C-alpha cells in the first residue's frame, strides 16, 4: 500500500489545557485533509491534560518537556521534529472545523509568494462572535487582532493581511526556517506578529482564508487581561517594533510610538494594570542591547523594499482605534 506524504506538521503546544486539549485533538483528527502529522508539545503541565489523550492514532506524537519553555520555543521544538513542507500552529483551545486544514493548505499553496495563512476564528462560546480575522500592524508600531469580539456579519472575504494569528495558522517551512522560527525570548504573546514581520522583510506574504474556520476559547489558560498577558504583550510589542522596523521608518515613528506607549501606561492606571504594563516597558528597555544585536541580523537579511513593507501595514487610525479589519482582496487569490 502506498503511503501518502505528510504535507503539514501540526504543532499543538499544551500547558495545562485539560479537557480543551482533548477536544482540540479530536477535532484535528477528524479533518478531511489526511496528509498531516500532529505533534503535541507539552510545556511541563501539572494537570492531567496528557492523561486524557487516550486516542490511538499513528498521526499523533506527544513530546513532554521538563520545563515550561513558552509558546514560542515549544513551537520551534515541535517544528524541528517534523519535515513536512508546511507547519501549522494550533492552540489547544482551538477547535478546527473538518475542512479547516484542507482549505488553509489549498489557499496557502495557490501562490509561491504566500508563506503564511490565517484562519477565521470564531469564539467558542458564541457562533455569532468573531475571535479574529488576522493580525494587522500599524506603522506606529502597534498590532491588533482584527475584528476581535465583533459580529460575524462583518467577516471579510479571503485576502491579504499583515500576518496570521498563530492560534490557527499555517507557515511554509522554508520561509519559517529562513527567519529562524519564533523568537524564543518572547516566550508568548506577540510572537506571531514578530514572525510575520520578519517573513515580510524577506518578501513573504500572508493570506487570511475566510472558509478555514476554527472555534477559539482564547487565552483559555492564562486569561486575556491577566498580569502575565499584559506584561508579555507590552514587552514584546516594543521588541517587535525596535527589532524589525527599517531605520528610515523607525526614526520617523519612534516619537509617536513612545507617545502612544505613554498613553497606554496612563490607561493602565485606570484599568488597574499599571504594574505589569510598567514592568513590561522597563524589561523591554533593559534588553535593548540584545534586541539591537538581533536587529542588525534581521535588517541585514531584508530583501523587500520599504515601500512594499509599508503597503502591507494599516495606516488608517480609525481601523486601529476600532480594531477593524483590513483584508486586501486579490482577484487571483484562492478563495
């Protein structure tokens, strides 16, 4: 009997996701697309997450780590264990529709310049509410997940975005490896924006695929407003901007970036999030020598023009303030 080649290595990074992990894996194993291998990387969970995985399937591999290495490093570990031409990241609290992987792979494979593909994320608790339609990036150095917690009636068609949300994303392996995968110093949060930025600097593009659907609990383990999430989000946002932005844009946008960051600090006072926001800001600055050294490597490898990079960003302040979508529809892109 002829064995079909593995086209996608699906990486699920688990940390105490409990029943959510079981549900996520069950949805993955029910895909109409069969040419994948699932690698579950467990970040030293202390719950019974892995004990609950009683299903026997040759496509499933479990890797147990001794310490919690973070989302970024665990995904890199999982990716290194595979060899398929595509790498998918799937959160343990994301439940894929049966045609998710097939649709995502078909769209991503439709053009040679597409190296990233994102999914339509619907909130797991409400089918009428979106969890996100891709990551957008403003030149001022701030990113957002578009249409987060907006009505599904606003779901955009398939088209180009700055980058995908790594809760349910597909990356071409050669492009992933070229940029070194996720930055492991990020630990978690904003690591997908950073990865997309570096792939963009190498000329890669991202497609947001309307009909590739997952239902996502969203921060099902740590919580979206937890001090942990606020700290890492603040620190990593600064690192992404300073490391990846070409110098010409960095010089122009640095003062506006600092000003908006100051406003975020003031807002954190009223939202009772000052301490993690301040810590994230301070720690971002403390690591500046290391980030600047990384920046030198990233910028030396840039192949795209500044103008192409700027055109991939979202310039509208209204879209930024309202967390609106900015999907650029391409007639010749796979729908």
